[in-house]
C-alpha cells in the first residue's frame, strides 16, 4: 500500500474504538449494518459496533477461514454471506483480531446495501434476546421520489422514539443535527480525497482507500472522524500537487466495482504494480462520500437529508443508473478500463454484472473484465484463474492505447 503518515493515526483511532467497545460500562452497545444511519446512535451516546467491518478485519488478518468453519460446523450454510459466517464463527469462538465483539444491547439494521442482512440480524437478535430495529430503505427503481423519502423519514421518527424508550432519556434533535453536520463534514473530506484520483498520476490507489475506510464507516458522526479525514485529504492533496503517483510509472488507470478481496490485498497490490496499473476509483469507497451530497436546508426537516443520503446508495439503484454512474467515473477519471468483482458473498452487488460489463463497454468503448472471487472466503478463490483474466484484461487495454 502507499505509505501515508495518516495510517498511524488511523490505527490509533480504531484501536481506541475497539478498546472502548470491549471495555465500556457506561454506553449501550448496538450492532449496526454499515449502511445504517449511525448518526442517531452517536446523538444519544450509544456506541455502534459493525460486524461487517470486524469480518473484513478477520479476512485481512487471514483468520476468516477458521471462523467460517466454526460457523459451518454449527449448521450455517456455505452459501450465505462470508461476512455473516465469519462473524457467526467469531461469536461462537470469541476469535479474531479483537477476540470477538462485545455482546449487543440491541441491533440496528438497514436494507440499503443488502436486503439479506435482515436474516443475519434476526439470528443475532434471537441468540442475544435483544431488540432489532429495521430501517427498510426501498430500492430506487425510478430514483428518489417524495413517497420514498416520506416513507423513510417516518421510520427515522419511529427510530427516534425507540431510542428514547430504550435509553430512558429524550432524543435531542439539536444534538442529532450537530452529529449529522460532523458526518457530512467528514464525508466531504473523504469525497474530496477520492476526487484527487483524477490527478495523473493518481496519488493513491483503491487498495489504499479500502484500508483507510475504517474511520468514515465506524466513526462517521464524530469530531475524530472529521479530523482524520481532513488529515488524510491534506496529505494526499500535497502528493497530488507534487505529482507523486501511487505507482512510479502509471500506464493504466482502472475502476474497481464491488468490495475488495480482503485476504488477497498484498498479492493484488503486487500484481497491479508489476502491470503498471493503478486502481484509481472504486464504487465501494465512493459510497461513503455521497453522505456529503445532501446538506440540511434551512427550515427543512433534517431527517429528509438523512433519508436521501441513505436511500441514494449505488447498490440501491437500478442497473441503468449504475451503468451511467460507472460511465461518468470512467470519463471523469480518464480511465483506461474497468474491473468488476463478481463477489460470491454479495449477491445484491454482483447480480447482473456480466450484463453491466457488456453495456458499459459498449457505452464507453473501454475494455472491462469480470473476475469471480469472494470478499472473505479464500476457499473459493483461485490465484491462477483471477490473474489469468486480469492479464488478458491488461492486454486488451494495451491493444487500444
């Protein structure tokens, strides 16, 4: 990965976060999906814990297989999400980098990035006998509509009542607005940092952004997250100004669609470096920048801006909208091609991917490739198969340059 000074600050932030989560006796713990409106929790002093992030940590530390095997031995199918299996195994064995997650007092689940998380969280709710609050975010077949916004806002108001009843104290709308503004500010720095990838050569690669996602996901809505993303942005902006590239000799500039392959980060880094190929932009990392796109208008209901942010997520939009978005990234970032990760674990992100590859190539004239892999399960990954496809993709980019 590119050596950023901010990396040390990120490790410190996340270490302190997990220490607090494992040791706090003052704050309730809520397990939460990564696409859920975390601002509500920080506004009422509830500590959010992200099973998805923890599963990714397990895979990056090459501990996911033993945890998934524990889950499978307990009856969980290999066909379900590898994040879920990793976390079920960690919960059974109290294994993983932080020796498992602290038990939840309640669960907050949103369906904007994955509808099947409902079943995952129902399993957890039954095991711990805790409440589960589900925010149902409808799929945007025809874009953001007044009906969908109103429907989601109504659920946020129900969530406000639920949290007040759970904690025994009134929900503070003023504090919520402060938290939301911090969330928007942090997302703004994250988005500005990602847009520096338009610089040639790119001052970072997408493998870097996957690693540095931690604070914008887990700490979104805190002052610490704002300060960290500002620090990271300023460091990368300085590199961009000096034309310091992530790769010494950048020849190809590529988009990555879908989640990373957490257990192959270093090997993929070496592969792309040898091929003089920079992963410049990724739909996954971009998802957390979009929270800055909907500021609260004066005199308006702040929940409307939150609803728009959490509804209009890349994976929650139609094929046509996604293809047009990918095409705009290819143009804006002056890309030479695109890689689509058909992720065995993440069906909502991967369904229709071969059609999207074909349509996007026709629309942009740029070559693309679909690789078959998994975000967390090395047992269904083949170095030879993936790298053979990627080598052919590199040749196709060479042929049109």
